C-alpha cells in the first residue's frame, strides 16, 4: 500500500482569496470566532440555528489542513488515479475523514475540475472518474456515505466520521453522536454531507493540475440534492448538474400545496428544516449556471416540486432536460446534457441553444387547450414533443403526447381533456442534433432541452374558457409509434416495458373488463405481466402499495394471438394488499411486461366472460421488499458507526435502484 502525506502549497493562499471574494458575505459573519479546535463553533448554550446563515456561520472550508493520504495510486495509459483520504474537519475534538477516488489526464495546462457526489446507498465510483478523465477533466468522487470503497483491500482506510454519525432528521437519533447536544439542523445528515462536499471543493482547488476557478459539480439522487445545496452555499462552484434530487419538499401554501393528492406532505411543513435543510432554503443564493436532470416521473425530485421551488432560484442561467415516462433514470439524450453543460461553462467549447418558450391558449369556441412552443432554431432540430396531463399525482402521472405540429417558427399541440376540475400540466422536449466533434466524443447524435413546466390551476382554466371535450378510449395502445408511451421495450430478444397509461382516466379499465393484448411469437414463450397497486399511494393514502403478477404461457405460432387478463388473474406479490380485487381495476396504477415477443400490435379493454366458480387460492405473497432495521442490523457492516435511520435510508435507496433497473 502506498501511503504519502500531501503538503498544501502556496496555492492554498490563492484559493483562500478566491473564497473570500466569492462566498456570500452573510456566510462569513462570525467565522473568526470558530472554536480553536472544532471546525464549527459549538453552541455553548446558544439556541440552535434557525436559518441558513446561522447554520453555516463560523465555517471556513479552507481553515483545516486536508492532511491528504494516498492509499493507492496507479496509472491507466497517460491518466493518473488515486484512492485518497482527507480531513473533513474536527468535530467534538475528533477528526472526521472521508475517502474518495481522484483522477486526472496528462496535460500541459491546468484542467477544469469536477466533483461527483454519489446517491444514497451508492459509493464513490471509479468508473465515473474514468469517464470524466476521458473527457478531459480532473475528477473527484467523494465517498460521503461511507460504504466500502470499490476494490478495497483489507486495512484500506475509508470514510470515518468518528464523533458524529449521519441521520436525515435533526432530532430523532443518538444524541451522543450528534454535533449539537440539542435538536439542531447541524445534526442533520444533509448538512454534514454538504459540508463534506465543500471540503471536496477545497481538495480540488489545491491540486496543482486543477484550475481553481473552473470547478463543476454533479450528482444523482441524494447526490443530486447535495449538488444543489452545495451550489447554493459555495460560490466556488462554476456550474452544476443535479440529477433526480433537485427538490424533495416544497413551501407550505405554495401554488401546488392544496392540489389534492399531488404529492406526499412532509411532516411539519414550514418548520425549521424548511429554512435550513430543505433544498428550497439554498435556491435563492444559488447563482451559478445549472442544468437540471429530472425525469417526468421521478420520486426523489418530483417534477412539480422542482417547478414550484425553482421559481426562487437566484441563477439567471437555468436549464432542464427531462426523460418522459421515466422515474429516477434518464435517456442517453438527457444524460449527455451533463457533459455538454460542462463543455460550455468549464471549457467554453459549446453553447446550448436558448431555452424553448412555452405558452397556453384555448381554441376559440370549443375551449380545447392549445400548447405553443417556440424553440431556438439556430441549431438543427430533430423533433419537438409536447406532453400534457390533468392527473394530479406527479409521480404516477401519465404524460400524453400532444402530437405537436410545426406552425411557422413555433410548434403547436391541441390537448383535449376529460375534466376542467383538475390542473393542466404541460412541458415540451426539443431534440437537437448533436454535431461533431461532440457526436463522436460522446457517442450520441442528439440531446434534449426541456421547456419550463406549465401548471395551470382549475380556477385559471375556468377563467380562460377551457372545456372538457375529450372522450375515453378502450384502445390503450395500437403501437403505431412503437413504445413511445412506455418506459423500456421488449422484442424477440427479451426486455421489459412499463406504462402508467392505464391509470389515465382516458384509458382506465371499467369494472368487469379484461386487459387484452394482441401478440405474436413464433416460439413457445412466457410473458410476465406486473401490476402496481396504489403505487406511491397515488389513489389512497391509507391503502398500502404493493405488486401483483400474472404469468401467461404462449404457444409458438405464425398467427397473432390474444392474451386476456382479468382482474381475478392477478396474484399478489406483496404483503398487506388484497388477495383478490374482484372485477375492479380502480386501484391499479400501471402495467409492466417482461418476456420475448416477435410483435405486439394492440392493447385494449374488452368485456370477457369471467368464471364465477371458486378461484384457485392466491399465490403466497412474497416477503416485503422494503427492509426494516429490526431484521437488517448487520447487512451494512461498513456503516457500523452510523445511525440506524441513515442505514435504513441506504437500504431503501438500494431497493429503489434495484426496482428501477
């Protein structure tokens, strides 16, 4: 094992000057009164912080030496990689240290730097560092969660917070290992994770191969939230790209607060955590250019919450890229925007087209909503898609395609609706051609820029003369556009696809109807159908969500054949869900298909004959997928020093990632 202490050089003095010039002045107030030992001033009987300025008062991210130790160093071609451990700070008289992967390419000039912040349940990622190095960046991936590092060897040092542990409430875990002895936002794990990220910026600035004035930050899920918080509190961030974590709560009384069943209400909304810990607290002071990656159905950073909260953002350069129908993941044409953003703001080699303008009016006479989008036409446009919905639950919402048509320099979509008593939601995706050299560099020929989301409340619809003119349809999908309305796809080689389309009232099954699928397979095959019950409590907050499954055996044939699924066919795969749903599809939120098919041409609802004889006993429900602290005490030994609350969050995040895959 290579172990070497890295000394800080004179660049640290320059970096301190940069910090003092860039950090908001209110955050520096009182920093000189920091306790002689600890990195944060102890309360010493003072009240706990009640706002962002008080929470960060006294913290100087450059005060403490990093005392960087190289656990291991290796070469891959001309690139250098290191497994490092450095000091986060001193808390309650003990040092907290964090592990990370760091890499950089050979270069004759200072490089732009990137910091990667992993998601919950994940860890520092060497592949992420390799990708950044390949694209010409020095990159640090910080192991803030403390899980075992990739390819760790016995005795390798890892993240160790020592006197403190992580939890995601401010008041409800081991008081012996909290920073403050009373309920305080500084005891919250989000605060400490953001503090770690600030020290990661210090590490990057002090590397001789890094230009300290060009540093970008990106992260997914929990790392996405930390990315936003970091960019809001530390002006050293030049550009930021959060993924699936851009906002996880909203202000009580905001525009969408009173929309029934639009999202889950957090405990004590508007309390002290909303002013100190929630992302909304950091947005007014976030001024760097920021690209948000939020898929349309994400659960950790729901799209509607991002729309609501980001009205408060301080940045004048705000972009979005949204993958339709997806939750907690992206399409390649969205992900490439992360690299294009850094190309623009760290390398100055690329320029994004202007944000698309979106507006709503109503067709004269019939009151049909019409969405108009004006994209930046200075770049070659490959497609414009306009999506809309009137479903209130943002995580399980099906986004209808308005079939936009070009009209001069704009694109328009007529968007008929079934009701005017729900809000109207809409957004547009503009797909641009990615030209050389970026097409070859990133291996993709397109990228998506997303408009701002429109949220029009029912009273606004009424005043504008909107009318409900749409009609229900028994044909769920005729596949004239392939798997356009689905997440994923399947064919003769296999695959998986899901859709919330059967939840939309336009395509929802009536009592006593069966879901029918016209399919073709030349060989004997098995098709698995999965149905979610009350997913994310989208229908009823008191009914526990769960899963059902149906297995259909198919005989090979050159002809089309019809699969029929009645509600009585559904077999429970989760505990605490009804064993039988008896002719009622109303609590089913989606359908998923897994298997191999040569073709699928139609999915539709039809009345079918259902046997009334005693049904076969339901299959035994599988064990719950969500783990509990009671029976999972030892499954994360590398986190033995952390709170059970934090470990439970890690378990749930890992389960979410598994389900998404």
